[in-house]
């Protein structure tokens, strides 16, 4: 049995943060009703490449959900949304601060109808503070939170991480916070409001550098692949590619040197300890030496040797190789789904694996308004009322009647 079965989540989400947060809850059994504007839906329905008019990007972040295409600016649309909020355990939204209030769906309104509601607002910069009204997208947040100041080559331009990392970590914080609030409600009977910002989530990723800077006064800068706290801890060129080494302590370093038949390196005063190896001049010389040694074998040959001897290392995989990874496939991390328009898609099962319960992917991401009629019927609306809503543009549906 899924642990969140019976929990209803009402999502007013677009792009990544609220949708991913609610997707995570849905994987563990929550019923997620996604409210989308008729006609265009979630912004991410139009993002990236499309297949047969549908977005694989959207499909990833919106599995297991029901879509209600609802015009929140119409009086009837607001009434429907409030009825759903009254019957929901959790409300999640990622509009700019004040938007839900102006729509008549703010926390204070919903709380009056549903005192036990857990209401999570996700925004670029939070509900208070001088930046509260600014829009926040991942690329902007990556710059402002400091990630781009430490990402990229030292003599290159600031570089983004290759995934929307601040959106993802914010979604994780949001899901985690909602579960804590549900636990609090279980113990006290009280719902509550949660305020989460991409900016603070992004800055939290910089916590180690903030601590180091406050202690030493040394401002971290872009360091490319040469992680300044450990060495060797970077890609090393092989005969046909690269191997990433992760030598996390001096014991591993001595073991590695023995494996590559260069025990002299372990006792060289320049490389004896990690503190010696991370000195820029010593590091450069060491990596040149290791590159010469490792260029004598292929990546696969080195991986076999290093893994067999317990040295942390790995190849640089592309997506096609990841999908064929025997470890991930044995652990059933990938799941294939048959989308009604795009055909077969590969998506991911939940990351955590629990002993006592399971979660997973139950259904495709919904078509826009796919469940509009079904949801309104559960609220007690008659067939004639629903037909009238469709005619007036209050709701839309992709399901043929």
C-alpha cells in the first residue's frame, strides 16, 4: 500500500517546482488534481522539442496526475476551485506572491473553508522581502545564488549546471516540507502555510562555500573540474575517453598508487596528503602525470581495474548509456509507458526504495483537461451544468463526450 493513498493534493503549478513536488507526492499514492488554464495549459506543455504536438518535458514532471482545465478568472471557475480546495489535504502553487490572493484562492480564504489544509507557496524569492515581486527562473537563480560563480572553467564565462538544479532542489524541499506539515497535522490537527523560495533553496546549495568563506576569507571562484577540496577528484584522460576519479582520503590515494604501479607518488612530498595534492602547482603536475599513465588503457579497461580494487571511479555516461546501465536496470529504475499521443516513453521509478511499501508510476501525464468532466462529476455537478461550463469556457476537456 502506498503511504500517501487517500491524500488529495490540489496543484496550481506550472513549469517545474510545483509540478515536480506534486509528482513526488503522487508517486507515493497521493491523488493530484492539476489545475491548468484552458487552451494553453501548463507553460511547460510548450517547452522543448515535441512529439506529435506533445512535450516529453511536460510528460516527465506530470505523471500520475489528473488535469482540470479551469478558467480561474471566471466566477464559476473560482467556485469550482474553492470546492476542490475545501476537499483537499494539500494545496501547492508556484505563482508570484499575491496572485493566488487576487484570484480569491489565497491561504486565508482556503483556511476558512479548510482549517486542516497544508498550503505550500513556491516562488522565486519568497512571500516577503524586497525581491518578493520578482520573477524567478532557474537560470536567474543559478546566477544569483552563487552557483555560476563556482561553475565553469577559471578563465571561461560563468556556467549553468546542465539541469534546472534550483528548480529540482526547491521541489524536493517542498515535498519534504509538505510531509512534515502533514505529520504535524496528524499530531495536532492543525494545517499550516509553507513559504519556499528558489533563491533560498539555491543558496542552500552553496552552504559549504559560505562556511569556508566565513572561516577563511577566501572567496571561491570557478574551478572547472578541479574540485579545490580534494585531489585527484576529476576526469582523467584515457586512451579513448575519460575516467572520473574520486580519491576521497589518503588511504585510497596510497591504494590507487599501488594499483597503477606508481607507489613512489604516494610518498612524494608533493602528493603525500590531500592538503599537498590540492595545492594548484602540485595538482597540475600530478594530473599531467596521471593522464600520461591512464592514457595507456581504455576507459573500460581502467573502470574494470579500479572497480575490482575498490577505487571510487566512473565513466562519463551519455543518456543512451545510462538507459542501458545494468545496475539501474536490475534495480528497475526505468519504466516504459505508452503515451496515447507520443507513443512509448521511458520515465523513472521513484528514487527511494522502502521495505514496507511501494510507490511508482501509475499513469501518463494527462492531456490538457483530460479529467475535467470526471472531477466536476465528483463535486456533484450535473451533466447539463458541465455542458454549460464547457460552452462558456469555464472548463475545457480533451475527452470526447
